[in-house]
C-alpha cells in the first residue's frame, strides 16, 4: 500500500486511477468565552480546499469555491463548499480521475485556504488533509497531513500531482503561506510557487 509523507518525497501513483484529497476541520470558540464563544463555535469557520490544474506552470482550471467540475468531464471534481466545519469526516473533497485529465495538464496543486474574508486557520481546530487512493471504488487513506497550529498564515499547499510521461507522481508539500483573502489571482500565485 502507498504511504505518503513530506519526508519521503514524490511517490509514483502507478496503478492509482482515482485519487481524493479531503480537508476536515472543527469550529472553535477561539479566545472568546461565554456567549460570544458559543456563537462563534456554532457559526464555525469557512476553510476552502481548492485544486488548481496547471499547464506549463500556468494555472488553467480550478476546482473549488464555485467551480465543482472545471474540466466538464468529471475528471477533477469538488464536493462543494462547507462553510462551517460542522459534520463528520471530510468537510470538503477533491477527486481526480487521472485518465480523464487532459494531456496538456502537467500538474495539479491542492491548496487549502481561509480564502473568504473573516475566515482564518486560527478560527478552526484539528485541521487535517487526507489523501486517499480511491481506485476501484475502494477508499484507502495513504496520508494524513496536519499543518502547524502555530502558523499565522491563511493558506497551505497540501500536495502536488505531477505528470511524468503517461504516469503521475504525488508529493506531500504541507507548506503554509499568506494569500490576500478574496483574491483568486493571489491564490493562483501561491499555487504556482509550489
């Protein structure tokens, strides 16, 4: 079975036809106590998982936010926007069917961000990004990526899939950075830098 960590470097995805990345988090009261803290926790926080498809280093398609099937053929699909972090399991997922990804796409970068104004990693707890081999209908977890709780950044490059000939390699990145909230171009530049 495939096991991925940042330290092991890129892994061959030979035999992996479907890959899913999931993001989960729990809402928190943060430093607020009493009624305000309970309201903040009930409201939750909105983190976003985004997959950015690249052609020769340029972002050309994005799955996430308001784009659920950017290729139009089901090869790169986002589950939809969870705006609170409430619920069991993954709050948002992106699934890739490698056979359907157009040949000119050279890589896909998976990014999680506190993209919308008012959201932040500090307003969430237990942030986790899971990588699954979803080949053949089974779902086997191959990585569990936890960003540092000390970060003051609002984005995390989770992983990157690179096309190598007719095959794909996946690398865990788990590197945080800052993006201007609400600015898609800033989000794209962050992904390109990975």
